[in-house]
């Protein structure tokens, strides 16, 4: 039972890590796109 619980915990931790990384990359991409839009609108 303990091993099973530990395995499940490891899986959830890994999922959380991947989710956090994905959200970070998504936020970065959104920021980059927003910056590009702003730069494009500002620059002639």
C-alpha cells in the first residue's frame, strides 16, 4: 500500500511539474506575442 501511495504521489508531482512548465511557457509565449503586437503597433 505504501509503495502504491508513493508511486501515485510521484505521478501527481510529475504532472504538477509538467503543468507548471507548460503554463510558464504559455505565459511566456503570450507575453512575447503581446510585446510583438505592441511593438508592431508602435513602430511604423
